[in-house]
């Protein structure tokens, strides 16, 4: 507990067991909040990787001329598939820890295992502006891609948000850890 909390507990006749219990509740709430936000974040990544990316790849395979060449798709999606897999694993670890909180009341070890892989985010962030340019370029020059993008973004799971919104989330996620 911080100095203020310690001072309040000693002046109010608080019991150190009560302080410990409050701290444990606070720690659990923090871990649970991280898990819940991670779940939402992973759903957005899944929408991009398993939804939009696969939709474009399938459209490319069934078309005589690809909507967007593979080289350009690689620029758009950069390291998203790897980030998605990493965060699926992180989410599973967090959910397991929350489910077994009474046995092991911490998440620092999980985050420490996750930290070395954050380099993927640096790559994605460095490539983000170029990815947005390529996405916009192909949206403007290939009407089939523009139509596919518009149709995909109209799906309920997109919640009336543009694909670029979901693509920005990995850039914004790191400071939230």
C-alpha cells in the first residue's frame, strides 16, 4: 500500500489483514480488466487477420486478376498475423490465470514472457503509415477492392468502423500494457 493508504489504516485502526485483502482485490481487478481489454483487442485482430485478410485472399484466388497483388497485401498486413497469434496466446494465459487466481495471484510473469515479442509491434508501427497509404491507394484504383472493403466494413462485427480503425489498434495497444 502507498503511504497515504498506510497512514489511513494506522490512524483509523485498520487491520493489516484488511489492507492485504483490499490489495488482493485491487490486484485481481487490474488483472481482470487487462484480460477483458485483451479479449476485445484480440477480437479486433481476429477481424483483420481471419476476417478481412482472408476475404481479400479468397477474392484474389477466385478472380482472374487479383484485387490487390500479394506483395501489396503483405505491406498492408505487415506483421498482423504474427501479432494476432502472439495476443491469442497472451489472452489464453491471462484467462487461465484469472480462472486460477487463488492458486497464483499475479500476472507479472505472463507479461515478462510476453515482453520480448513486443519487437513485432515496433515493426508494425514503423510500417503502419505505409500500410495505410497502400490500403488507400488500392481502394482508389481498384473498384473491386473498394467494393469488397465497403461490404466487409458493413458487417455487424465492424460496428460501423473502418478497417483502418482496427489497423490502428496495435499501434495504440502497447502503451496500455
